[in-house]
């Protein structure tokens, strides 16, 4: 009979104690698996190149806040930029695509962020090599909308559904306009799944989305203080708009219908530069950083810093904590096997009397400890991934993270060899005790 079979029979003889000691290892492994699965989902969401753009242009401020608001839509925007600045960016020879984004509202049902944009947003890749795919048509009228997969799933919306939006956030006032879903995006694994997209001109047409002319004039004078030519053009547009408003008093105050570019604003601009000249993005970013009007941010670098300084440290701390739990469970296995040596002295003596060598007895005890550790590891690993499968719909709904319950991390790859080694370590002293057992004394006890 092999040593492993003997070790297995010994475990079965003490099945209750063996199950409890192995269960402690399993719980530790299960916690580690859950930590690694969630950490992997966070890392995938925040370190992948989530958009197929080279730069994000926004108002001066925190580069991390700009990326979190424009790409991940988990932070409020810094401020707005004049629409005329978008036209200025588009005119740059280094830019092949500049897509505007306008934020500020959420859906009444589910509080999903509203983004006003142009059809060009869906024509570009949302990630390099990955294009948007959707079910339904395209935005044709002012109040058409395209919704993300998670919005459709959570709210139960589909093509043809009409919905209302709240101004300025979940506690804001309800807009009168009704929007109609014309298309549903297929899942992308990005913040687009949790977003509702409106026609940018429809976004401007919503009552209350236009600032008073005097406020707009002051902001434009500050913004273009160093650019007299564009400031003059903006002032001319505002004056013509004043005249038109005075001639048409029936137009609701604060409604940006047919307003000129000088009256309109965007929250951020997604910029693609010429692929043949990779230094275009660097030079454009440097030029914008020197000015006081706006900034251009590489969407990857702020997130990498954030992951390294905050999320990465939290992940390491949780992994270390679960590793300590597993080590404590290993100590429990050691105590259980070591204490059982007193009751098994006669059993060991009989084995030795029947011809078992010292090293055979030593090997059996080591095999028992290793089997308990590895058995608990297998059970905990399966339980961890099974729990991830059960919890993934809830996690997706609460956070928007796409969970792959069976994703294997590098730590999991070394988990079983490490636990096998742990079994050898915790079983060494009890095995040494069995190795030194005196046959005559054990049989007479």
C-alpha cells in the first residue's frame, strides 16, 4: 500500500478533525481568490487603454479627475471649455479626430450619467482595434439616445423606450424633455456600458443647459484674454445672439436651441493625433500645458499613478492579510496533527513492528499534512470562484466592473505549490516525532 493511501485512510479515520482543519485552509484560500478576482477586475478596468484616443483635453485642474470623469465617469467634471476651443483643436494639423463630451445630467431611473456627444464618438474605436457594436439605429433627431448594455439591463430599457433625465445629478430637477432609445450598445467592459449618450445638439437644446449671456461673455473674455482675434469673433456671435433673442422673446430663457458656438460649452475633448507621427500627441500636450486655457492628458498615466499609489497598495495589503489567515490555518493543522501523535503512538508502534521503516512513518505524516493543506486549497479555490460567479451580477450592478469569475492570476498559479510546501513545513515536526517513536515503549503504552 502506498504512503499516500495510508495517509488518506488516516485522515478518514479522523474525518471530523481533518475536515475542520482543512476547512480553515479552505476559507483562507477562498478569501484570497475573491480578493484576487475583484482586484483583477479593478486592474483590468483601470489599467487597460479604455479609449482609442491619445489625449483628453479639459480645463486646467487635476489630470486624474479629468480622466476619471471623462473616461470612467465616476468623478464630477472640473469645468467646461468653450465650444470654440473644440473648433480650435479640430483645426490643428496634428489632430485627426476631436470628439466633444458634455456632462451634467443623469437618468431619472438608475442615475446613469448622461453624455452629449457626436456620431464620431461611435465611429472611432472605443479601445484600439475594438469598434462599437449596437442593436438598433443611429441618432437622427435631437432627442434620440443610445444606451449602454448595463443601462439596458438594469433599467429594463430597449429600443423605443422613452425616459426623462435629471439636471445636475440625482438630486437635481426633472427636465421636461423626453428622450427615446434608438440603439443599445453591446457590452464593452468600459464605462460606456453604464452611460446614456445624447445628440450633442439635443443636449444643448435642453432647457436650462445655457448660461446667461453676461456670464458667458465674462468667461470668454477670461479664456481668450491672450487671443484678441478669437475673442472678437466670440463677442460678435454673442452680440448677434442678443439681437436675435430680443427679436424673439418667445424663446424660453436658458434654452440653447439654435445658439451660436460662442454660447455653447463642452466638458472634455477626446483627441486622436496622426498615427504616423507619434510625437504629435506629445508636442500638442506640451503646448497646451504651457498655456492657461486648458490641459491635455494622456489617459493612461494618471490611472497608472493612481493604481500604483492607492489601489495597488490596498490590493497588496489584502493579499498579505489573506496569506496571514492561511498561515494561521497552517498552524492549526500543525497543532491538530502534533496533538494526535500522543493518541497514535501505539498505532505507529504497530506499524513499525509490522516492518514499516522510520522514513515510511515520517513520509506518511508529511503526506497527511500536505493532503490536508492541498485538499483545503482545492475546496477553497473552487468555493472562491463559485462565490465570484454568484456575486458577479451584484458587483457589476453596484460598480460597473465586469467580473471574470474564472480569471487566474499569477498569485493563484503559485498558490498550490506554496500550500504543498506549507503542508510539508507544518507536518515536519509531527513527522519527526513519529520518526523518533520508540517501538517497545509505544507498544507497552
